[in-house]
C-alpha cells in the first residue's frame, strides 16, 4: 500500500524483507522483527506479552503487521507517528533491539556482508545510504506490501456473489447490531481509540496486573482516564467526589458524563438547573444543529434512534435544563418529544414547549478544563451505530 509519502519501489522492498527477517542487528544477534511478527501466526507471536531481547518482556502483545500500512494508529496506544517512526525507534529500543544507539546499529550492519549493494540499489541518490532512517523506510516499505485481500474486498468492489449467503447474513447482523460503530474503515477497525471498562471495571473483571493506563501514559491527558456513565447520586457520588471532579477540571482535565440527568445539576449547579424526564409513549429525537457531535451524521440517520416504535426513549431518557452562560455551549440543541401526545394541536404544542431540553452540553470550566454532559445512554452507544457515532464524536471533541 504505497503513497506519495511512502513509496515502495521493488529494491526497497527487497532490502526491507531481508532486514525484517535478519536477527543480526540486535544486541545478541538472535532476535529479528519476525520474532514477534511471525508469518505462521498471522504477523503476531501468539503471546499475551511479547518477549524481546535477553528475555525482556514487552508491556503488551505484538499487533499484527498484516495490513499495518492501512492504519493511522500505530501501536496499541498510538505512541508512534508512522510505520517508519515505529521501526526507527524499535532499532534502539532496550526491549526490541537492545542496541544502545543508532551508531551501534550501523556498526553492526556494516559488518554484515551483502547489505552495501542492497542499500545502494534501494537509495541510489544517497552517498551514505546505510543509516537508521533508511532501515526504517526499507522495512516499512516491505510491511506495506503485507496486505490480505479477501472475499469481502471483492464484495465491496461490486461482486455481490463473492461472499456466500451465510457470510452476507453475518455482515447484515454485524451492521445491524452496531459493530460498525467501532469496526469500520478500510481495515474494518483499528482507526480509533477505545476505553477498556466502559461497561464494567475491566481491571476488576479480568484481574489484570499491572493496570495498563494505555494512551494516558502517552498524552498525559486526564481525558484519557475519566469517562463516567449512569452515576446514582445517592450511592455513587458524594461531596468528595464532586470536589475531586471539579478539581480535575480546574487543573485542565476533561470529563465525559453520560446518562446522568441527576448528576449534572449536582456537579454543575451554576450551569444545569435540572432535567426533564420523558413519559411512556414519547419518542425522543435530537435536532441537528451546526455542531461537531453530529459530524458524519445526516438527519435521516437519527430516525434509527428509536426504530420508530412507541416506547420510552431508548437514546436519551432525560434532557437537561441549562442556564445560558458564556461557559456553556449547547451541542445538541434539544430533545423534541413528538407523536403519541394526547390533546389537541394547541395542547400538544404547549406540552412540547415545556419538555424541551438539552442532550449534549459542553462546559468550559473557566477556560481550564472541559466537560461534555450528555444524557445519551451508554448501552445505546454500544449497539446502535448512529448513537455509537455520536459517542465517538463526543470523545473526539474532548480529545481535541
């Protein structure tokens, strides 16, 4: 998978393949890229945590190199800018390579017979081509050729019979269940960050040790740590919690609060004065203002929220009543309850006026921290692709 920034000429690919499988560049001469990215295991090593040089453990397992050229996130926590950056840093990693610096890598390379003509052919315009940056470009060029075209690709290209009926039925289920909210794009996933422990405490449920802070260790951004949903103010929130969360924001932290019509007024009494609860038979919807939380969504998409059924709203059970303030930005303008309302036109119109509120609100806490307050149900965001897109947009907005 070549690009203008990352070409893959044949000579460079051949050099990269040799380097990828060559263990002689590492400190003890017994580990290569292919030690952790084995073809027999589909570009991984089948270990929970990969083992580097001198039996040093990696903090995580090795992601596959197959189709890695199509990814915009490199490494599980996104701490590399590109494939080239990943290879260059691996060359002097104390776990992956063990070599102390780039000079040690090049000194070892210069003692391996046969590489000089390969580098000259791969980088013909450079007088001294055997450098770590070119090692990274060559290995990355090889990795960009490791693509796995499938029947699904043929299906997407227009061949409707490429996949058997069972597979097409599975695809429909995959879409309708909401898997596509996260598993989308050219690689059917791998294009966004996701938090562990959205539904329950991941570390308690798995007993994993030590706790992996993931991307938070890279960004040092509290937004990567604090997503709260469905808090009960009677059991899950006390004055100390309120103090700690407001302190987090005062230090520039970020908070995403979901499914919390009762907690938002407690945390932000100066901005949120209460909430409105929809009654049975009401249908909840969101208007689409000029708001980044609706990026990639069309008005017709929102019809899917409640499947046009007579039911208590399944996307947002409540709407927030928000005070106008310079620190408050209304991102989802209001919930509009419509249909199945008793009374005449005038009575219904009056009732609608009384039950309008906000479903996504941004609070900039005195230009320091930022919070997004939403009444979106977290469970809806995990099974409904439209709600999932809204949730992803909210996270993206907080991250930037």
